[in-house]
């Protein structure tokens, strides 16, 4: 599969078949992840592949109450999401069937090797993720190329203490995300819906048109 096709059809797969994923395929997509760039080539990212059914159930038991709290806030209007009811139903299905997904990949990072260059700015810190999430994207693109579905979730960082205890993750590591991996129950989309290039890319000054970006939608 062409890399551009993979990028344009890499959706969040929330419905999975129970079919197993081979060790060779799991290793192949993880191998793609390790080629991602990291700050000073520190390579702080490591992975725990969880296949054991009891451990996947334990991860689900951490995930479900967090999601239940979030969806209640959406339903009450405490969080103004703008999400459609069908979208929330799909995410709720994903949460309730989390343990059934054949492979969970817990993404870890040595937090002392992550540089927060923007820590002094009056906003959310962003820069440490630059040494983590390119690897995650490599993994997910490789999975899409192989016909595997994935979801990236960061909700489980709120249960980091329990996840680290469950998987014997050392103290010097932080959990950055969990990626679910399996064969999709539904077809991949022909193309994802995204904002047009003209709305997100500019030349020399923010808001100035970028040639060849096309007309705004």
C-alpha cells in the first residue's frame, strides 16, 4: 500500500474481529515504530505488548470507569464536545469491548529523556510528545499497511499507577498511550474527512494563502 493511501485511510478502528494477530505481524509494526525520530536520538520509547486475556481484562477494568466518567460529562453538557450521538456510541462500544481486542500495546517513555522546552510558557506543555508520538504514528501506519486496525488512546494515563503495577513497568518510565491492534470488523474508509489544506497551511504569515493549496471549503 502506498504511504499516502495509508495516511488517508488510517481511521480509528473501534470494532474488531476476535481473530488473533500473529507474532510476526506485531513485531513488524513495532519494528516500523523504532525508526521514528526522537530528540537527540535518545530513543526513550518502549512498548509492552499485552496478549494475555486476564491482563487485557485488567486494562479494560482500568479504562471503563474513566470512559464512563467522560461520557457522563458529555451527556450532561459539562463538556461541550460537539460529537454526534453515533460517534459517542462507537466510542462507547470500543470501551465496553476493550478486553476483547486481541492486542494492547502500552507505549512507555523514559520521562527523564523528554525535554520540555516550553515548560515556562503559559500554556499546556507540548514539546515532550515530539519524541513519543512520531513512533506511535509509524506503528499505526505500518498496521494500516498490513490491513490491521488501531486506536490510540491516552485515557489510560489516568490509571498509570495501576497499569505500571499490572505490567511491571519500571518507575523511571511513564505511560504515554495504549494502542489497540487487531483485524477490523468493518471496512476501512475510502478516505478520511479532514479540513482542506487551504484552511491549515499558510505562506510567510498566518492566514496568508499558500499557493496551490486550493480554494477554502
